[in-house]
């Protein structure tokens, strides 16, 4: 069962330039991410959002960022396994 105590919403690199690379699928991905973020807000589930090199790839898309005032943001500068 979904419980706040053992749940976490993690948004990985939902950034302007990366999302635009999805082409025709970008709008669906954004809509799904918004639904998930709104659900995590309603259920009061903690959120972590990562950003891969935001200086070059842009910030988390605004529609997600606006829903994420109490979230933890982590900037990354490299990929790893």
C-alpha cells in the first residue's frame, strides 16, 4: 500500500532542452509528470528533482518547478553508472 512514510517522488532531469529532444512525445511526458507531481503534493509525499548541468541544459521545466516549492533540488555535472 502507498504510504507517505515509505514513498518518494523522484523527477530525474525533467529539463527544457532534454524534454524538447523527445519531439512529439514531449507534451505527453510533461502532462504525465505534472499528474505525478500533483498527486505527490496531494499525498504530501517528499520530492527530489535532479538537474543535469542546468547551465547548459536549462532548469526543470516551469510547470513542474511551480508545483515543487518544497522539493529538494540536486544539480549534477556528470553521468555515472
